[in-house]
RNA sequence: GCCCAGGUGGUGGAAUUGGUAUACACGCCAGUCUUAGGAACUGGUAGAGCAAUCUGUGGAGGUUCGAGUCCUCUCCUGGGCACCA
C-alpha cells in the first residue's frame, strides 16, 4: 500500500476542488452563511494562531455542506490602517503596494489549509469599488442627521497625530502605540451612535442573537446604561436666601441654576456640597459672582492640560477648588451648600455636575475628608442580622444603633454606599427603603417641575474622522455659503488621491489637505468655490458592513441586491477574536441597525451566532510576537506534517474559546492518528460473500460507529471539536484493534462502515478523507455525499458494565445484560465476594439502583 | 473596586441531566524490531503502601445513599470595565 503523502494529496485536491467549483453550489434549498472576521493583511504574514478560527469555520462549512446546505463561506481583507501607512512613510512606497503584496502572501498561506472559500467573492476595503459604498452609507447617515460635525474636546494621540474614538483607547492610552492621549478641541465628524444605545442594549437579549454571554456582557458594560434622576438646584449669591421654591421654574435663567444627575436620589438629604466638572459652563457664567475666580480659572486650565491617564488615575488624591461667593440650594430641604469645581466629576457624562453625599458615596467621602466638609448620614443598613439582639429595642434606639454602625464605618474611612433604610430625612421618606424613597422623591421632583427620571449611557457617540492618509475619504464638501454638503451619490467614490508625503501633519488636518487641486472643488449645491473634507474614516469603517458585500460583491448599482440580502442574511455563524467585543462588533451592529432603518437590510441584527476563538499562545505561554521571537509559522508546520494534521491539532488542543499554548509535539499525535486511518483502509474485506459478515466484533464496532456519528454531529454543532476528535480516535483505535491487529478473530471491516468513518472525519481532514474516498472507487467528491445519521437501533450496547457501590464507594464492576432487572442485579451483587467483605455483619439500610449505571448498597 | 470566565495527573484537557474522576492526546518509563532513525510496534503511567486498602478535582464547611458537578464562605489565575455620580 502507498504511504500517506500529505504534501502531494493536499495540493492535488485543493486544485481539483477549486477547478470543479465545489464550494459554489448556491442553488440548494437550505442556506448557511459562515463568516470569519477578515484579517488585516500585515507584513508579518500569518502565525499559527490566526487560522484557528478559520479552521473551525471551515469544519462547520463542510459539515453543513454535507448536510445539504448551500454554504456561503467568503474571505477578504480589512486593509486600511496604520501599519501600511507607517510602512509607506518609512519606505516611500504607496500603501496600496505593500497591501497588495501582503494580501498575496496571506492568500497563499490560507490556500495551503484547503479552506472552502469562494475566492470569486473576495473583497478588499481599500478598493474604490468597495469603499464607494462605505462612503454611501456615511452620506445616508449625514442625510439623516446621524453624522455631524463637533468641536467638543476629543482624544488626541500625539504620536499617531490623529484623534481617536473612546473605543480606541486602552486605559487612557492609544490602543495602537501606547502613548498617553490628551484632550484637544478639534473639529470632528461624529456618528450619533448614542441614538442607538437603547436598541444596541435591548437587542442583545433578542432571539436574533445567540452569542456567548461573556461577549454580550462586555457590550452591556460598554454601553453602560444607568437609570436615575436629573434635577435643578438654584444658585444663590453671597449667602442670599433665594431658593428654587420661591422662583417659578420658567424664570430660572442660565447661571441661576445647575442641573445634576444622580442614581441615588434616596441619599439627597445627605448632600453637604455639590461639584461641577472643570468644563462646566456655569463657571464662566458666574465669573462675576465668584470671588476667587483667578484661582478657579487656574484649576480649570490645569485640569484641561492633564492627560486622561492623569485625570483618572485612581491612587491620585482628589483635587478641587471651592467657588467662593456662590452656593446651591438643595430643593428638598432648602438648605444651601457650597459648590466646588473638581476634576473627579466628568464633563462628558450626565450633566457634568453632581450632588455630593459623602456619607454614602466613596468619592464624595474622600473629597469631603480632604476639604473637611460635613458628612451627614441619611441611610442605614436594612433590617437584618446585627451583632446584638435589636428586636427588643424601641425604634429610635434601633435607628441610633444603626447610625452608630455607619458612623463606625465612616471612622474607618469607608462610606456606606449600599441600599438601606432612610433616616435623618423628612417624615415622608424616613424608614422607606432606598428603592421606595427614590421613587417617591423622583415623583416629587416631577410634580414640582424641578426634575425628572433620566437614563444615561457611558457609551459616547463615535468620533469618526482621522487625520491620516490611508483611509476612506469622507464624502463631504465644505462651502462657505452652504456649509457642509454631501457629495452627490453619482460622484462616488471620492477616490483617495495620490500624495507626495504620507506623514500626518499634526495640525488636525490630514495629508490630503496639501493637495490643492484635490481639495479645491465646487459646491454641489450652489456651484460656488468649496473645499473637500480632508479627514479620512477610521480603521473600523470598512469592516462595519463587509459581511453584506460578500453576498453580492460585484453589484455596481447598489451595495447589495435586495433579494440576495433576504436570501442570505443574517450571518448564521460568525467566528473571531474577543478583542472585537466593544469595537467592531458594536460598530457593525450600529451600522446594521441604521441600514435596517433605511430599508437596506431586513434583519435587525447582522450576526446570529457568534463564537469567540481563544488565542494560541507560544510554547512559553506568552503571546506570539516577533518581539519575543516565539512565533510559529503555519507554513512550516504544514510543510512538516501536512495541513490536515495541523487542522486537527488546532481543533483538538482544547475548548475552542480558551487560550492554550502551542505545542508542536501535539501535531505529531494528529499525524499518527491520520496514518492509522490511512492504513486501516487496507483492512476492507472485498471478498464475495464475506463483505456483510455479521460477526460479534462487527456488532460491537457498529455500536461504536453509530455512537461516534451521534457525538461528532452534536459536538460540531456545539463547537466542541476537541471531544468530537477524541471520539473519532476512540473509534479508530477500536477498529484498528479489531481489524488490523487481531487476525485470529477473522473479523472483516465492512466498506460501508469505513466510508462512514471517512465522512464524519472529512470536515476535519478533508484532503485525506477525499483521497481515501476516491481510492475506494467512488467517483464523486466526498463532499457531495450526505452526512450520516446515527441509527438508534445500533446505539444501545447489549452488555454493560454495572458498578456496585457500598456506601457510595466502588467495590465491584459486573458485566450484565442491558435489560437486567433490579432484582437480578441486587441478587448478584449481594452474593459477590468482594461486596460481601463490606456488607457482612452489617445491616442493609437501603439499596439504590440506577438503571444501566450502578447499584449502591447502603449499610450502617 | 465592579463585571465575566476559570482552577482536575508531569502537560493540553475529558466527565452534556448529582451516579465508575483522570476519556483522548502529549510527555515520561520499560520492552520489541534493527537501516540505532521515529512521525514504528507492545506494555505501563494520579499519589501512598509488599498488599488488602487508603487518599485524591485550589482551600474550609454544608446538602445527599452518592458531589469535579448543587449551596455558603474563602484563596488564586485570566479577560473586560474603571472617579460614569
């Protein structure tokens, strides 16, 4: 028999499958759309970690194909981005040149795995034919008022010389280069993602989404919905007595009040001061009334110059300045309290102003301690266990006892932030629970038109412009007369022009600003002189809708044909890294919902099932990186062991979503396994009359085979590839033992059994399975066959091992018929010598019988 | 600090509903073959003990005839968020 030569057969089948168009039958009744997160084609090429997700998707695609589905399984390139641009700056070559080269490398590497990609559908986000539609979507958002210009302070990376979105930050550092980001006031294009916050949150729980809980939870946290109340507090000058209760709400002019947001209105009677953020406009409005304005202004300027990191660093002490000469009035008790400016309050969240309750908020407590401000306890722990018996105490003593407990906490430098029962407020609220008080207080605010319920989100609008070269031009023209005007649809795409220098300017303009004949244009509205927008779109623009384009990649009239969209959407399976949980996956959901609103798509969510692929770490347990010199190249692994062995290893390593270290020895094991399958084909008995011999051994193998079919089917469905493969190994080991090793039993392997084995192995090791399949004389591809279904009649063993326990400990194992009765087992077990050792002379209290599993004899 | 995953042999891991802990694979040990090569073959491999047996799923309790699995507390690791009022 020939030896197993993966190098030869893999190349052969890849070519044949491709030329036969094996993956391009889109005419079947049932559809399945399997999608990988498309890669950024970096100069370094693939390492062994990249293909893990792709292999899983491929296994799934082949499995679905065998189950009779038309499978859409495309691949493409997310090719805009900084590395190509930085390479261009360094080497003076156009980014598209390096990108093209990298794509060729990636494609060649991917092809060695034998993936079922339909390369006719390949897309590239940097192709004008593609980004025409990225620009089109932006225009639609602009038309609907969802894309707007803003001059609010934004995150600026001084090293990359561009603004960044909140999602692009990692702990206040630039996600790409690790530089500290500063706040800068720059004109920016922003997408109103917050308009979709509620739907982005709520639809995570819709049946349209079947995602892992961890990813959903990350998105929930990122969106950060909080429910509270917002209310007004009037500002009084120089200890004046004007309270908001005496001034009719309509006469409250700017500068006469501040508005605060709180989720803990129940603690409002504990307010002993209030705080505004340094950015708050009331500071400017009260300039004349603030007697220490110089000091305040100094503080404001200093905090604006801080980096995000400096401002949010936890260990850092809180700082602030009291606004002398003004106070604010708590509407609940008409008490005026001092007002501070402090940068622990964020300008961009809520109203940029808060009521401060030091007894019941950690941050306020810290600040109050430092500035020696009064601390008033207004909630106490709910009824519950205490150190002493409080049931006999009269109520006032009980409350005094509880307040004392909180006081001890405060003395120990800790605020009491939990919910509890209200005290020290007014009689309407005292003794209510926090939740009850909050509702009653909110109702009071609404009655008196002082405030209302309010929902806030942590998520910000998406800052969408970048001051870099290698991105989609934003299709906007600025006209002095008409303002920002969208480029007419028929003029799309706005092509990225050639430039001399790719360097970012650092001025807040992109390098495109230097190309006069590109920048200067005419206004599409009035025909007058106008300038093009020179900012480009962020890295994440092209990937926010690419899954739609694969469905209809060559459509020149529209981004996707309406019927094809209905046929193929949503994506049934989406596989990629968890690092995209709050960026790509959020952006894509946002765009998809917008496209739904304007009638381009018909599903509310783009990705039905999402699986996140666990990292493959280097053998040293660190991330694979050039820096550590621990990168394993898939080409070498495939060259040494073959693509099928590599595919098997990555699926066998462990649970799919888990990070696991690479171990090349593991690939050896997979190769051994495939060799076994290969050699086993020699055991097929083809002699007339002996083919269907039903020996005892064959029956055993039948049972195992059908159990394996069942398990492999279920495991693939559930992404448990590791256990599917171990079950296949168990089957192959048993077949080898039965047919190849025990010549004396005269067992004969039936061809149909072996073919079933090949079928259920084929998604994992497609080349080997196809080769063996056709060697058996089959003419059509194995992938045009039908996935076997486990036959119930073979699933039950005739004999099973029954465990005999005494007091829960295993003492003996009995081989019994599957349908043995409880009494029969009891009898056998109690007479068993080994069991007797533990039961003799003891009273049998109870016998527990679990059919097909065990019998437990309970003695005293 | 908050949220989410996890902690099982020398290693990666299995045990799907409370029912035989360590399947499958790697590594290691012993042996076979000999072209002294292994990506070949055979057997062994949780720990302690001559053995019967005992002990074992991060730790401490609990529920149960029976717990890796359920409950309470606690320690550790990985990931995410982080002054969001």
